[in-house]
């Protein structure tokens, strides 16, 4: 189920947000414009499509708008909030944690805020972790550091055990910061809570550096990741320029979606070949493309490859999964380094490869610039939703407007680059790699 599927058949999908109960308490917030549940964010800005919906009396596919509600469900004086970070690191985790704590504390007057250590493990008593008490002083400067002060982990935990822990701690609002695996876990917790008829709100905050969540047009950390990747690509370009037939090969994050590689290629304008999971390629075609570039007077080349690209080249390799159930990708960077060397040795041509894998450096850096601002805004939206009694949802951005997305829709299918869309066309226009793959060798850089 993609965004396009919903736009094609809007009556088949229910995008409404569940609540743990009707809000009856007046919000303590002052001097703010409140948002009503009836305010919606359209999934499309296409006027022709919108006209079709109106003329045919079809409900316009839309998401509930995020923002503070005039009446809330959870009493701030009795609220005990929990915050958990799961999965791999991502720029902005600490910024989101700080935003949650500050909004809970200063906007709502919540004084009981707990950090759950090491992901969902912290909700399983067998690991023996103690909650970390959070307040504005504790989180005062954490945004300056990468990673997460709460620690993280991968792997599933029994939802029944986790809800037992929440009830034992009297936590009634849980914020789950993570990617699709984390959000699936949050959905399982929300389902268990619903089964027990407990008034516990479960709110997801989308942390996926690959920017691949469905119905969410931007996730925190992505912009910083692109910025960090551009620095590495620039170094790779310099290294490639420093040797005859130099090749700077940079592997970037992107298991199933190549957004980081594509955006970093566009941002630097020095990438000659960009390889992403959405666009298959052959090893022979890639090597011939490099030969074409070198044979046409160029003495260097830069390749940006997403980690999930070219997996079809690993014939006969057994499938491996991490603790969260994600399929582990074969190392395309080392594979290409080896195979390209072998090819050029075979044809008797010189090549000097400099291989860069900055994955851990990129994902462990703190959020920067507008990305840090976005982290705080997401945190604010998450707190507003949680205090209003929303549950089983993730806060996101649709068409640059903050919105609420049912978790099951956000994780139903990964967002991917459209090989026929404007983004990929821009990448091809900038790299001119189609010229190399066709043998024309008319690249401009």
C-alpha cells in the first residue's frame, strides 16, 4: 500500500487516528493557536486530482493535522511519560529527546519523565535496566552530541511483557523513536494496550536515516546524513583526482531506498555514477562505463553507491537478518572494489581505487541546521498528540505540514525512488552516467 494506491482508491483506506479516550481537560498551554481533529492534510497537491475527488463526491485522501489540542485527555499532574530509542543510531536522536522533555515539562507541566534504557530491552525486566529520570537540566546540552543518551538496541521483545512494565511504572504516554522495526514494535504495544483497555498512549517518532517511511515525506536525520555524506564524497573526489585513472568509491546508507546517495550526488555535483537499489545494474555494464569515461580523456571518477544497491549480483549468498528481522545486505562496496580491480587487471588497464565507507560516522553525528529544528518540531507534535490521547500513530510531515499517520500505514511499505520520477532524472542529468553506460563517454566532469 503506497501513497499512490491510496490516491487511486481512497475509499478503501482508513487513515483515522485512534485515541485512548475523549479529551475533556482544558490544555494548560497559553498563547497558542489550537488545532482541531477535523483539520486535515491532503496527500496530494495536484489540483486536477482534487477536482476529480470533489466532482465525484469522493472523500479527499488526507491525514489528521498535528498540533496542540484545546482539550486533552491525559492530566499533566498525573502523567508519567516514557521515552525509548531503538534501532541504529541516527543524527538528531538527542535533539528529539530534548524536545520531548522540554515540551512535556514547560508546555504541559509534566514532572515525571523517564528514559527507557537500551531500546525495548529496557521494558523487559530480565535485562535489569533501571529507567533514567529526565528533566530539562539532564537534557540541557545533549543536542550537541551524536547518538542517544538512552542507548539503543535491536530485536523484538514480548509486547505483553513490555505492557506489564509500563503498567508497573504507571507510564501512560510512551514515545517510541525509531524506524520501521521500532514502529512495528510500538504498534504491537498499542495493540496489547488496547486489548487490556488501558489508557496508555503510544506515539511513534520516525527515525530512519534512509527517509523511506510511507506517508512521511521527511524524517529527521536525513538532511544531516546527506550533509555529512557530501563531505566524504568531496574527499573521495580529491583522492580520485590525485591519481591517474583514480576512482573514489563511496558506500552510503540506504538498504532499500537510495535517497541519501541520490541527494548527496546532487548536492556535491562531483559524482559520476550513482547506484541505488531501485535501479538495477550489471557488473559488466558498470566496468564498461568506467572504461568509457577513462577512454574519453577523463583521469578520475567518483561512484556513490547505496548499501542496498546491486544485491542481485550476490548469486547464491544465503539471506541473513539482524536482531530486528531486517535483511542484512551483502557488502556492495567491498564487492565492487574487488570486482572493478579484477576487471581492469584483466583488460590490462590501470585503475587506482580509494574506497570510503563512512556509515557509522554519518549516523553518529549530531543533527545540524534545519534538521535540528525539524527534530524539535517533531518532538513538539508528538507531545501534543500524546497528551491529547492519540495512540498507535506516528508524527510526520506530509507536503511540509506536520500530520498524524496510523503506524500500520507508515510501515506497510517502504518509500522508494521512482526511476521515472524527477529526482532520478535530476541525478542522471547531473552525473550523465547514462552516457558512460551507453559507451558514449560524454560526461562533463
